[in-house]
C-alpha cells in the first residue's frame, strides 16, 4: 500500500515534513528540563563534519603549542651542540622553519648535536698525538680534551709570539750596536784627523828668530852698524848721532835717551875707547832692559786657567789665541775658547776655524750680543767640562775710547762672577808695526785692566822691532810672546837675551 493512498488528511503536513530537506538547526534544542543540548550532526551520506569555529581555533592553538615546544627543544639541542664546539653552520630555525613539525625539529637538533660532537672529536684527535682511548669518551671528557688542546695551542702561540719578540729585540740590539760602532768609527776618524792636524801644526817649522827679526835688523841694527863703521872718535857729537839712530828705530824717546845717558856716563868714565866698546856696552844695556825674564805663564796654576786677551783692532788677538790654543792642545790640555768679539762680523767664525784646527771647543753667541754673557757661558761650560784653559777673545778697541775701555772692565768683572778670581791672566796684544804707538796703547790698557803681560805680534813684518826695548823699559811689563809669522810655531815665548843676540848677530 502506498502511503499517499493510506495517509489521512491531517497527516499531510507530516509528509511534507518527511520529504522536505532536513535542515540542521544550528541552534541547540531544549530538552524537557529546558537545558540546551547540542544537536547531533546527522547526514544521510555519512557522519557530518561540521565543526564549530571555536573548535577550529582550539585545534590550531594546540598544534601551534606543539610546534613551539618542538622548536624550543631543537634550539636547546642546537645551543648544546654549539657549546661543545659544533661548526657554526649548524641548522638554524628561522621563522619559516618555525612551522616544521616537532619530529622534523628533533631530527635537526640531533644532527646538530652529532655534528658538534664530530667537530669536537676531530679537534681532539688533531690536538692530541696520543692514541685515542678505545672506549668512546663522554662529552665531559671530550670537552676536557678540547680545553686541554686549546690550552696547549694557546701556550704554543704564546711561545711563538715570545720567540718573535726576542728575535725582534735581538735584531734591534744588533742594529743599535752597528749604529754605535759606525758612530765610534766616525768619531775615531775625526779624532785621528784632528790629531794629525795638530801634529801638522806643531810640525810647521815657522821662522827662526833671526829670520823673523830680519826687517828690524835692517832698521835698527843696520843703522847702528852704519854708525859703528864711522871711524870717528867717541864724543858728544857722536852720541847725538846715535840718539837719532835710536829714535828712528822706534825704541822710544825715553828709552833712547836713557841709552844715550848710559853711553855718556861710560864716555865720562872713559870706558868707551872705540866704537866696538860702545856697541858692546849698548848691547849689554839693551839685553839688561829686555832680559828681565819673566816666568812663563803657568797654565797649570789654576784649573781652569782663565786668560783674557785684549788689544786694539787688528793687533793679532784672535790669531794669537788660535796659535796658543794649538800649542796648549798639543800639550794635551783641554781648551775652551770664548768668542767674546761679538762686534765684528765673522769674528766668531775666525775663532771657530782656529778651534777646528787646534781641537779646542769654541763657545760663541749672537753677533752684536753681549760679550760678557758669551764669556760668562764659556767659563761656566769650561768649568763644567773640566777644561784646563779657557781663553777669552775680545773685540778690538781704541785705547782712547773711554766707553769701550769701560766695557772691557765690565767684561773682566763678569768673568770674576763666572769664576771667582778669573781672569787669572790678562794679555795685551800689540802690533809691532805700530811702533811707539804700541807703547801708548799699552799704557792705556794697563791703566784700565792691570795687565799681566804683552804679546808683540808681526815682528816679522816691520823694521820697528826696537819697540820691544821701549816697551820693556817704559812699561815694566813682561813680554810673554812674540809673533814672527802666521804659523803656530811663529808664536814664540819671548827670550830677551836671544832677541838682542838675534838682532845684532
Ligand atoms: N805676519 C804676521 N801676521 C800676523 C801675526 N799675528 C797676526 N797676524 C795677522 O794679522 C791679521 C789680524 O789678526 P787678527 O788675529 O785677526 O787680529 P785681531 O786683533 O783679532 O783683530 P780684530 O779682531 O779685528 O780686532 C791677520 O791677518 C793675521 O794673520 C804675526 O805674528 N805675523
Ligand atoms: Mg779678533
């Protein structure tokens, strides 16, 4: 029977309900007690998979959590692997990998750990020469071995570094030694050259006294000789003639008159029978005048012995100082020269040339500077360096210029401030070619400075050598040296008797 035919009229809505598509209501139905009960999903073609949105979110959360745990675990293993020396290219989880499943992450971590262990083992086997223990080493042991190997390598590195440092030091020492040796060689060569120069200077023969006095002989002595040849009676008229010859020889007025008085006295006492007697009497008197032999300068009486040199322009001060320095260094003395002539251009250079030739130290200042300051410095330096002799040059000056003479006195006082008692000796340099004017110079300088002695230069270049007799007679100052030429040997200690003999030989 068909349902349509048997179904009552009021059953029609029911049929419609049965044939109409079943639409699941998303809304929960209510049971008898009014509690909401979720409707069971139904489908004619199998179980229905209709999940709610909340279920999907919950499942996603759970999966996410599991993935996170896996990632964290893998990371921890990777760090452990790195700690024990795994290669830095261990797999890393980046954000893209974060989505890998936990199993994959675990596998990555294991690989990282294995790699780290392999690396540690390789390092250990490389560092240790001993055979590997048969028993596999624990991680702690491997770690200890690795540390030990690291320490050994570090020690070797340090040793190598130390060896390199020692080698560098040795190289530097060798270079310094070589430089010092080269410097010593240069200094020795310079010293040898200086010594050779000194010996050469000392060996320069210079003139004999007789040669040096040749011109004077041509003046004074030639005049006297001509006089002696006059076969005349020795009388007052002859003595007047003699006086003129003596004046002409620059012996000086006073000394000439004194000599004539001496001859007149002899004549009165009838001791001058002929010209020869007159000649020998005069020579004796001259020898007596110049022969007052002063003791030579004792350069060893003080240490340092300070000598001051003064004189008019061009008298020969600097040359005399140079010659003297050469003589003193030749005797083995340490000499300091003070370039106190700050006035004349190139005066210091001239002294420096002498310093080089003689091996003396030259202390100089600025051109136009204070001469006292330069000499002060030189004395201080000489004292500090243990010099034996300090010689101070000064600028040439006219003995008639009071301010210049006063400046010289000031320099003398400054020297005493630098070293109490200095200068120990003051020498006046006189140019013999100045003749009688030299006597006037000596008088003025002596009044200002209280001279200790005289150097008479250029006797080789003048006929006025008779001035020596005048100087000795009038000034009562010892002539310490005479200059008879340009060579060092031409500066000679003055010997009055030898001088007179050389004149009249
Ligand atoms: N022939 C000869 N010449 C000399 C002698 N002494 C010095 N001379 C020369 O005289 C000249 C002047 O000598 P210096 O030593 O410069 O004279 P100075 O007194 O220092 O001169 P200033 O510093 O200008 O006052 C130089 O050419 C020297 O060579 C000597 O005994 N004989
Ligand atoms: Mg000079």
